[in-house]
C-alpha cells in the first residue's frame, strides 16, 4: 500500500531530493495519509515528514529545506500501526540518529521485539511497528559495521510481510533494501540507481529495471547493484525494460486520473488483445508456458482475486465454462486458503490482480501451488510477485492505472480472461478454430464500441449531477450482467461513500425488493434481446416490479431495445455486443456515473478515503 523510493548518486546535489519528491508525487495513487523524506550526506541524515497529503510535506520543505545530498529515501504511508500523525510518519530514525528506515507492510512480531528493545533502554518516539526495525538495524550496524549485513541479520528476525529501505549516516553513498512478499524493484541509471515500490517511482528517470525475489536484500551505490538472499548468498536478478513512460501516468488534460483512465479503456482493451492470434490463426499467448497436455488434463478452474478483480473473474466464469465445458469457481483470495479448498494437480488456478502485489492473492496462490495446482497469473505489472510466483503469466497491457478505483484494468482483465478461455478451448478441442476466430473478430470490434459509450458520457454526467444528494443506489443484473451490477455498486461505494448494492435480478423477489420505496434509484443491466430472450424478458419483469413500487429505473440496454426503454425512466444505450462479451461495454456507463457523482459531491475521485491502490497487507 505504501509508496517507497530510494535513490543514490555520485555527488552531493539537489537531485536526491528532487527524485524523492517526484517519486512520491507519482506514488500518491497507492493511497496514503502521510509522507516523508530523509537525505544523506557527509554530515549525516536530515529528514522532513508530515501527516496529510503531499502538499503538507512540500510546505515543510519550503520552510525548512533539506541539504544537498548523495542519497535519499522517501515514503508515502497508509496507516496500519498508529494513527496518521506527524510522529508516526516515515522515515523513522534510530535513537542515536545513525540510521533511517522506511517500510511497507506489517511486522507481525513487532510487539515482542519492541519489548526487547525497551528492556535494553530504547525510547520509542512513535506507535509504529516500523520504528522497531530502525532501532534493530542501527544496533546491528553498530556491531557489524556493514549496513547490508545488518539488514540481513534483522530481516531474518522479522515476521510478516515487509519492504524495508535504510540509509546510514556513516555511508551516504549507499542505500540498502530488503523485501519479503511486499513489492520492491530496482531502477538502473548511469552513475545513479533507484529503488521503488513499483516502477512508477523512477520511470521518469529510467526504463531499465531489475526484479527482486522473495527474501532478498539489495544494496545500491551510484555504480553498482548487489543482491543477496537473507543468508548473504549472491543472487542474479532478472533485468527487464518498462514498456511505458512517465507521460502515461499524467492526467493528459483530464480533471482526474480516473476520468483519463475511463477514456483510456478502448486502447487498454485493444492493446491487451493485440498479437494474440498467430499467422496460422491459432491463439498464441506468449507468456503462457504450460504444456498443453497439462491443460487438457485440468478438470476444474479456480479463479482467485479480490474486489474489482473478483468481478472480472465472475465474468470470466460464464465465458470459460461456456467455451471450455469445464467447471469454474470464483473465490475471494482472502477466504480461499482458510476453508481447506479442494485443489490438486488437475486444478488450474487463475489469479487476477492489477498490481500483482495483492497480499491476499499472493498467499492464496502459494497455498494452491503447495497442493500441486498450476497457477496462471493475470496481471498488469511486469516483474510483480504474483507473476513471478505463478507457473505462467498473462499480462494485460492497460498501462499504469493511477486512480485507486479501477476502471481500465478491470476491462483489460476481462479481455485477458477471454483470451485465456479461448486458448484453453482451442487446446482442449471444445471449440473449432473458426469458432475461436469468430469470437476474436467480435472482441476486436469491442474497443470501438467502448469508445461509442464514452462519446455519449455527457448524458450520464448530467444524471450524476442531478443525483448528487442520493443516499442509496441499487444495481440489478442477470447472467454476465450480475457481476457488472456488483462492480457498479462497488464503484459508488469507493468513490461517493453512499450505500450501494448489486443484486442478481432473480434474487429480487427473495428479499431485496423490500428495499424499494418511492424514488429509490435502481440501475438495471438488461441482457441483449437477441440469443437469450428468456433472460431479457425476466429482467424486464424485474424493472416493472421495482417501478411499480416507486423506484426510479436507470437502464443500461442494447441499442434498439424498445421493450427495455418502455419501462425505464432513463436509458443508457450501449452498442450491440454478443452476450458473453457485453460486460466490456455495459460497465462503462456505471464507471462514468460513479466518477461523475463523486465529482459532483466535491470528493477526491483519485484517492478515496481509507483506500489504497494496492493492498499489500493481509
């Protein structure tokens, strides 16, 4: 959740502070409630930190500038232990001021270690678990005289998930980092090197990066990068090139990142689909290197994900079961491993995560692999933990998603799981090649249809402005429209802080209809009247049921569906799209509505309260 930057250069200059400030600005999307920076030079360590948004830290830096330096580490904090206060903000200093530390994650044995330090005479200045690490590393460094070795010795004692960065007053040309589960990547420069919680931290400076694995310590100097495991054995990390630049993470003239990312969706889906069919007309997913004989032996698929990604998995379930004729379960990752799931060598687990660092999902895939299952990751971030720890990775190509509430990553995840379903169907022989090609042609037409929905956003935004005082909104859907309804409700919860619920429309008469009273807004995602007439007619009945009880019906319907329009107070038209692919267009009006409603209420669309972009604690 927290954003982290580390930098080291050749000479004392303003550059370390500039790099750190720039990185923290780019990492704001991860969610935070305080921020801080420490710089190192031959005179020692100097720091600034403040609770609140980054502007508060900038005010402090303007009033009390930090000195020229050769190294810096910085942090945006999402509070876990201790409230969002100045003293709980990172960096945390050792008692003698010799070592500074920033940290992402949770140290599960911090209470025991804290008591040990208190008994040794250490006086704590904060309520955080992080300060424990600062004191431990300083004491080890004083005894050993080597910061990397001190980090390794402390890391072996720590329990939980963590990324730690440390600088020491006696060596201002060196930054040391350690990671267990929580993300950390290396950026490679010329005469300078970087560490970051993700590549956004340093993408404006370099596109060359190194993956760090589990339980590894990295030491960066201006000229070198050294990686070892926690026991000191040398490790050779994998190098990769980041395929987007800093301009992709700016607003591009839109009022918010979320507005921009909604408008990015046609390209996000198009890029995810690009190059997935060979010249021979067969599906080719280059990142999937699981032998087809193993895929043919699979007798069950389990999708594991959290939040919006789980709704992408729900959509995928309908398509994969239909195309592959294999049962698909969709599990919330944080529940999966605690219920003793039935998983074995014939199970294929599909893990969906935008960041590839979702802690609940990481722990779930580890459990699945222990049971012998093969794991395919659907992620948007190269070099992420989930991608590395899975047997295969299918990368979406949505580019950086900065807004906390996911939009383009959701559509890219759906598109990627469709590709996976078609690939499995082809490998298992449950679809003929011409059938696969037909679906791919339909998929290739979807980006233009998404654009058509976006082009009509003005009407949706007007409605949102009219409804800014709404306190409750309900969503109904059937078949693939059901997860779309749940995603629409989630967007309103995340952004507008109002009651919102998504229901399977058939459940309406089993209880939820009691919620309907005069003026209650109800969004209804209507299935296409073509191909599944029975579902279409049943959802029309649901519209009539709620409208008869005073509901205000807001209907997402296929162009030309006069029957749906006849029972709607407001209709948002979407282009005709095959049923299984329809979520790629039908969810877009709901995204626009949630974004516009939150904006009309004067709320921070990109950084909703209490939320973080990537949930890296379990």
